[in-house]
C-alpha cells in the first residue's frame, strides 16, 4: 500500500555559507587580518553541514549518521539503529519510484494490466471458502469482504508475491531521496521501531517501496494499525488473518462507515483514497469489490 503523491521534484536541502565580507584591504594588512580571523574561528565550535536529502548514492552513508540521531530522539532503540546502520542504498527502489507509469493508464488498461478479471474470479471463491472469517471482519470493522479481497488481490495476488526487496533499506533510501523525503520519513522510523519490536528484521523482504505483507502496508501504518487477529501476541502482516484484519482496521480508522456503499458518489468511496491516492486505483477497487461481493 502506497499513497502516490504526484508532485514535481523539488530538492529541499539547504546549504549555508560563511562569507568573509569580500572587502579589499592594503596588502600589508591582509596577513594580519587573516591571522585574527583565523584565531577567532578557531575559538568557535565547528559547524557540521549535512544535506537533508540526496539524489544519488554518494551521500547516503553520511546522511544515515544524521538520521540515526533523529531516529534515536524519536524513540528507536538499539536493534532499530543497528538495522539502520546496515541498510544499503536501494537502487531498484529509486528506479521503481521514478517509473510508476501504470497509474497514468486509462481505467480499462489499468484493470487489464492488474488482472482484474482474475482477481474477481478468484476473489469470489476466496470469499465463499472463508465466509465466516470475512463475516467476522465485517462485524468488527464494518468493511465488507469484497473491498478487502480486491486489495489483497491487487497488492500481492493474494499473497503469492509479497516482494523481494529489503524493506528497511528500501524505506530508508526513499527517506534519503529528495523526491518524497517528508512523506517516507515516518515510515522509515516506523520500520526501525518494528525492528525494535521484533516484528521484522533488516533482512525482511517486501515491495520496492518498503511495503509489508499480504496487503503491502507501509511500515508506519503497520506500526499504527497492525492487528493481532490470531491472538498470538504478535502482529504478523505476512499472515493473511493479521494482514486483512489490519487492512479493515485501517479503513475503519480512516473513516469507513459500516453499512454504507463504496462506489463513486457513495460515502465510503473517499476512504479508498487513504489506501492509495491514485484515482485509477480507487476506481478499480470499487469495481472489483462490488463484483466480488455480488
């Protein structure tokens, strides 16, 4: 799950420069002045300047050192900090983030590429096989089976492909990258806190944008909305029950109204934007969900 924030590239790093004033002085006075200025500067604490983001891998390691301090202030403990130190710049993640062309497709093309007909057909069977499970989710959270199954099918083909990228490296790289640094920062901190909790490790695999599990939760959302559906004391989004319950809880907390519709123009349609901000994605979910629910 990733909210697509379509906005132009805008680096947000700020560099500060010290100026000597540029005034000209007689030659015999320049050396003396330089000595005085040098002495004054030696008495001042050194100012370390670090870019707040970067567009290549060259500054990644230096940036991580600064981010580690921020993470520690945010409550990340040693396990999370160790995972942060072990991250590597995720080139495939950056390439994927620069090339999200499917969200610019027409609705028909998008649904074709995403395999909508297969999702609908398999989704109906899944609903029938697990009718009590989905009924229990709807009783608790008010979200019907169709929309949850459509999300599950769209995100990971019902758990058949949950990604092959290291989640922590991916989400930390996106936080370092200038394009959407502010959006991804809370998710990077969330990922590190999930490591602290033992929910994931630095080696946990997910999607290229750092999403986790059956329905591809971003780590910050996993931290805030994860549900231990099976009651084993641990939220595991790589288990279908926990993942779908977490998805239902997320939608409910974002404003889903039990018993109300989710087609365009109906009250719950706007909540789909909280899952993914791409209009074509929201339209597809509504159509597939309706057909699965019958």
